[in-house]
C-alpha cells in the first residue's frame, strides 16, 4: 500500500500522507508526493491541491535514519520545488506538528492552514544541523528575519496561533481540518489572484534590509546561549544570507552548510542523544503491556529547597500536590520561596503574575505524615540520612493507601534498605531529582530489587508528564550520575594536592565545554553539604575539609575555593585558598609539580568513563547511552560531545585504556586502572555502544 495517495473532492485534489508514526519524510514519502503531483497535473481539472497527513500529526521531520546514507531522488528540495512552481495553488493543512523538513515542505506550499493546537518549528539545531531544504531562507520570507532567527537558532516548537499572527499560517481551522482546508482551497482558487510563492515574496525582508539593528540585537541575544556549539552559529549565518543574498545562491550555501555539519562530530553526538533519549524510555522488563497507575494527587515530604522544587514540578504540570512538613513555620517558609520563584519566572517570561495564584492553589500545605493518605504517589525529600529515611518509610507504610507509589528523592542511599522496612516493597523506588528540581531536566528513577513493573512504569510516565527526561538506573551508592561524579571529585582533590590550582582545573573543564568547572560548581552548590557527608562517613579530603573548617562554604559565605563580591557570582582567585592548598601538599608530603592541561583534562574525564564501564558491567545502567542521557541532562556534559560514553567511543577506548594505566602508575592510584569491560572492548576494537547488558 502506498504511503501517499490522492483523491478528488470536486475540483480540489487532496494528497494524503500516511506513514506512521510521525509521517517522516522518508524516500517513500518524498517519491509518493512527487508521483501524486505529477498524476494530478496529468489528470487535469484540479483548481487547487490540499496536502494533508493522516494519523496524529503532519510531517514531523526528516527521516534522520537516512542521514549519512547515499541520497535517493527525489530529494526534499526537489519536492518543494514541485510544490512551489505548481500551476494551481497548494494548501498545506497542518495538525499535530510541522517540524524540520515537515515545515520546509509546508513552506514550499502557497498557503498554510492549521488546527489551533498545532505546533511548528525548525528544530534541526538540536541535532547539530541547519535546516537543509530551504528553511533558513523561506521562513524569513514568511515571518521576517528577526522572528525566523529566534525560531531557527532556538529550535523551539511554536504555537499555531503565533504562526497565524506572524503571517506564516493563513487561517486557523476549528473542527474538521480536511473540510476546512478544502473550503479554504476553493476560496483561494476562486479568488482569481496570483498565488504567493515564498521564493518570489521578499516583502518581509524590506524593513531589515533598511535597518539591521533589530536583527543584530536578536542575533546577539539568541547566540548568547550557544555554549560552543557550531549549529546555532551556522543557523544564524544562513538566516543572515536571506536578507540580501539571491535565493538560489543562499539555498546552495545552506545545503553546503548542512552537509558540512552532518558529517561533523557535534552533529553525530547530538543525533546520538536524540536516539538515546528515546531508547531510555524502553525499560528492560517493562513491556508495552505494563500500564502505569493513575496519578491525580502527589504528596511531597519536605518544603526545603529540594522538596519545594519537586512540588513545583508537579504543580506546574497541573497535578494536585500535598506539601507536608513538620511545622507551620517550615511550611510558611517553603511556600514563600515557591511563590517567589513562580513570580520571578512569570516576570521573566512576561506572564501575568495573577496566574501564579492559580498554580499555587494546586499546592495544599499540611503538617504531619498522616496527610499522605489520599496521594497516588509520594516523594520524600527529607534529609539525606538513612536512619531518618527508614523512620519516614515505616510511617508511610502505615498511612499511604494501597497501590500508592512511594519514592525517595535520595542522591546516594540504598532504596532496597528503605523498601525493606515496608510491607509493600513493590511500590517503592527512587526518584532522584536534580537541583534546582523545578529547572533541571534529569530524573534518575531507581529500580530496587522488588520494585513492581507497573510502579516503574508509573514513575516513567509521571516523569515525562512533568517535563523531565527519566532514566531508569539500578541500586548502588550514588546510582549513575553521582557515582561517576565522585571519581571526578576525587581527582580534583588529588590534582590540587599534586600541583594544580582551582582556576587551572576549572579553565580546562569549561574549555572542554562544561558550563562550570568543579570548584566553581562546588562553591555554587555549597561546600558544607559534601563536608557533612564526609564527616558522616568518616572520610577526610584534606584540602576540601580544611577550606570548610575555615568557614568557607562557597558563594553563600562569599568564600569557598574562590572569593566573591556581595551580589555577584563571579569567582575571584584567593591567595588564602591557594596557601591552604600548598600547605596541605606539604602536610601530606606531596611534592608539587607543574601539571599540563592535557593531564588535567584526562583525569577529569577518563576516570568518570572508567566508572561508567563498571556501572555497565554491573548492570546498574541498561545501556551506555542511558549514562550519556544522565550526564547531558543532569551534570552539564557538553551536548556537542554526546555524553561521556559516546565521547569515549569517539576518542577510542584503546587510548583511554592506555591513558588510565599511565595515570594509575603516575599517581600510584590503583582505582585508576582501566576497568575490565573497558580493557575487553578496547582489545576487541569496539566501543561502549556495542555493549548490551540490558539490566538496570
């Protein structure tokens, strides 16, 4: 059966695309559209054509599985040219999403109509690419260069109503989209007017040609967040071409840019992440027959920084929240911070502050654990101490209703031990939110030994519902992210002892692409947290602990590894800290030496990869790509490098194995010896992507 068909409705021809799940622009779809356009022209009699999609969406993008493969004619640009030069007007009827190549296809049509709830956009930048079939040239002609720049460089999905306001969409169709699109096509066919082609329409470029100041201001704003990525800059350069460069010349430049980027490491990394995120949703042992439990109300225990942020996650998604504390004062303080955060967000986004009241009404403050009784899910965010967690879980077992999913927001602790104090271990799991919880995308979902498949499915479903990227991990100290981070923290302390200074380490890490270095990040998060944890475990880190013992807890005290000026977050080198570091080296009998940037980088990144190998071999993560998703969404690993395990494969496991062995010998640290899985894969000439443990 053909994925593209056509039918006549009077003198209107309707071309329908039916290629589930998202009508991607595969070769079959492209060829089918071209075939139907030719057939309609040959048959004659049609006064207009409607291009529409069956299923849940309009064309949602290119078929990215074809990237890097030999092109098959017709290409998307060929199909768009057929639409653009068609003798009778073509109307694109959009529902669901028109994204990437789908929007480029619609831009090749003479008119666009859409359902009011449809979305549109050019998200290629998120794959490390520029639009490759005229999007950077036709969208500026449709909505103006400055507006197009925002859409293309951010890659964000846009509402149909905005498209209508900007002139991209000619009409919003309430009700039956096909009937509305046919009626619109009949109207434009009968108008007798020349039908607009974006190829020839430069009216939206005129103002920018006369004065580029608004465009240049937008350019500066949108590129300020590109963080070393090539694609946003390339997108901006292509949009700039739309202003003055002849269309055919600009289209050739856009295509050349696309081909250059698609062969580059950054795009390969970002495309890896695209598939990795979808793969993370496939949880071993949780098949499509396992249905999540219904969640209408959530109870959150603790109104502190984490608990308040977690409550915001649920309330922002329209879910009723019971926020529970030990006292009215704690509740009042927590609610005040939540309101302040919502109001700041509303102000920043230009939204009405009155809307904050509507969201706050979803949060019901209560004192006492007994108020979890009507919750379908409970997330505890009490202090990170096992005895306290067990006390709380014992009480929750008494008060929670049957079937309630009970989750711990723990960063390190053993979920099995918490489940063991209940009579319902199948309902217990971890939901590790990252700070600030209302902002960070990652949600580590920790599957304990007894966690029921439907409880796990519930946590995954609710994670997606609140806008998180959920990844299932197994039980171990620190799970995936923090367990690997501990290796970087250890090396940071050792590098300081051996001869490096905070600003040198941070410069190498930010140069690699992280938004912050480990020392500046520690100051931001608060050094007292790790200090308290080390004391509880009876562990000492000479430099880190000495700094804390001097009352230096980071930005909150205006001094940590760096010093800070009141009201500013910029780290400033501090001779006092550097003296502490040098004295610590002397105290421990370490002879300081000059440490190269290359060694610093290797010891910051490779030990984490090594730990990732151990995590894979133990089955704590189901896939190497799951580890990448954790580090991209929770720890700021540079997106253009695809996560630590993808980066390792790109570098080559043999080099990482050899460098780790060198570092182990140099530092006399056996924990740096390459992990067995790393050694095995390197010897076989394979990468982590080839390893399929499938446990988690």
